């Protein structure tokens, strides 16, 4: 590929990534920094119905709204193969982005009408749709990129997600939209609409067109769109055919995975590595609340959360440049250790704070 074609493909991959990850990243963090404003919103919503708002009631509703994301995402993961593999990556991307737009509208209406139920429903629909579009995105990035660029292009997803998470955190600051939830959630409707529109000119992936649809002509047009007109389309089609043949010969089952030592070790390693993301999700969702409970002032807690999100962006950019240079094993060992150490330090500080509070109470 020429430099021009590589830059074009990079732009396409970032466009696809943002079409998925605006909703993904924004939904991960828009509840974080304006946590007090959401509490006021829930209090007002219940008072309009003449219902009491106790601390336990707030915690129950808040946890339901915040954590329904994981329930919806779980169901969306199982829905993804039914849509992406049967109807195509583009259909899956567009249809679920339409659901994502609907979710953004419902969240906005929830604020306008003081209906937390719509906020819950909108967040649930956003989670389900994002799970499908995320899988569509990964398939697009893997199937539209030349083999030599797949690793680099895959990082566009993580980088764009980090930027959108930072955007959600930043917009939630009191000095931006944090004191006006109508503007905060109303803003999300516009990028959700743009994300849907930009997908229509994108062709289906060459692999789906060639293997599933069995249409070499459309597959060639798709290759020329993503790789450039100077690309050797026939060579790419031959490579796709070889990959498909290898995949068809691999009939791995769940039983085979757990009875084959090296496959079992790979699954175990993956699960252990993914444990590093557990703390990240808690931080993205509730870091401001955590810091306020650690007796930080509201503005300091908000800006600290935003600073954490900025550090996440920097980390993803550094990761994309360092992963090929330093290797997977050293990086996962070093940064997993650093992650665990930082969590232990936070727990230690929190324990000291609780202990001093008990002593003062006595």
C-alpha cells in the first residue's frame, strides 16, 4: 500500500472506531463526574411522584442504572454472532447504531420528563447495541486491513474508546455540562446520529462478501475501497480464501479447548489478563464518588477523575507504539504489577481514612 492509501485506511478505521466507541466510551463515564447532579435529578423525579428519597432508595436506583450496562452488554455479546455472521458486518453496525441513537434520545427524554425508567431503558439499549457494534468494529478492522497493518489498525479502537471516555468525563464537569444534565445527554444525540450516517458509504468487508456472499466482484470493489486502487485485489482474495480454508479445518469445541493443555493455558492466561480491566470499569463509572468518599473536595474529585481518563488516553497511545517494540509478556507483567500496586495503595489509604474516622467518632 502507498502512504496515501495507508493514511486513507487509517482515517477509515478511526471513523469506524468512533462510530462504535462514542457511545461505548461516553456511556462508560457520563455518570461519573456529575454524580451529585444525577442524585438531585433522582430526588426531584421521586418528589414529583410524592415518593420519599432515602439514601438506601438512591443507592438502589443508582446501582440499577449504573450496572444495567453490564447486563445489557452480556446479552448483546450473544446477539452479535446472530446479526454479524448472518446478515453481515455492515448490517449489524448500522442496525445497532440506529438502536444506539434511539437509546441516546430516550436518555435525553428521561431528563426532560424526569423519568428514571427511560434513563434505565436507554442505558440498557445502549449496552446491547454497543456490544454488537463493538464486535462489528473488530471484524471490520481485522477484515478490511492488510495483514501487515491489522495490529496497528486494531489499536484505533482502543485509542478512540479512551478519547470518548475522556470526553464523557470532561463534559460531566460542573464547569461544562455537569450542572445541566439536559445539555449533557442531549449532546450525545448529535454524535450518535453522525455515527449512524457515516456508516452508509462504507462497503461490506471483503471477507464477508467473498466467503459468505460468494461475490468476488463486490469483494474486489471493497478491497479497492479500503486498500486503494493500486492494491492487488486478486492476491488479497487468495489470502482471504486461504484464511477461510484454515478456519474451516479448525473444528475447535469447548471440550477440546479445556482438554488440550496449551489451549487451556491460553484461556486461563486471557482470563487472568482481563482481570486488570475490572478495576478500570469501577474507576470509569464511579471514581468521582470514590474520591469524594475519601474526603476530597468536589471540584478536586472531578478533575482528578478527568486526569485519570487523560492518563488512560496517553496509555493507549503509548501501548500502540510500544507493544511491537517491547513484546506482550514484559508489558503485561510490568503494568499488571503496577495496576495491582496502585489498587493496594488506594485500599491502604482508604483503610487509614476509615480508622481515623472511627477514632474521631469515639
